[in-house]
C-alpha cells in the first residue's frame, strides 16, 4: 500500500516498510563473515536515499524550478547534462544547492533564472 501511494504521489523515497530488515532500529544481529545489505530496488542501499531523491526533496522544499536546477547542476559539474557528471560532483552540487537555498533562497532563484535567460539567448 505504501509503495502504491508513493508512486501515485510521485514520492521518490521509500517507506520504512519497504526498506526491510536493513533499516531496523534495534542493534544489528551478529554476522558471520561479510554480508551486504541488498538494494531495495529503488537504487538505495543501507537506507541511504539516492542522489536524485535528495535533489528532488530540495527542489520541492524550496519550490525551485527543476529545469533550471538541472541547467545549474550541469554548469556546476562542467557537463552537458547532469547524468554525465560523476557522483562526487553531483554530491558537491547538492550540498552547495542546499546551502545556497537555506542561506538566501531569493538569491538562488535569481541565479537559477539567469540560466533561463542564457537558454533563451542560445535559441
């Protein structure tokens, strides 16, 4: 039921029930040898959300234009598209975006709007 609701509302994060035994709040059971917690099918492991999910949460939280955020991210990472950037660069971008949005959302929106103007000039 949680998965159906999550998909219906376009929420990229999993519910606790979907995470399985890896996200239990109690102490971990004793292990024999090395075992790895399996991925839950949403691209997450060990209860950590995907970078895309973190970025989506920031966009929703601060009510940002996702298209402009993608352009800013590609420029920040020095790539044509965000998907071409390395994981480290995307993590750095998300951290920078969160800091800028928390510090001064209006200035961030102004910066994002400049990417819209740049696209209009290219066209």
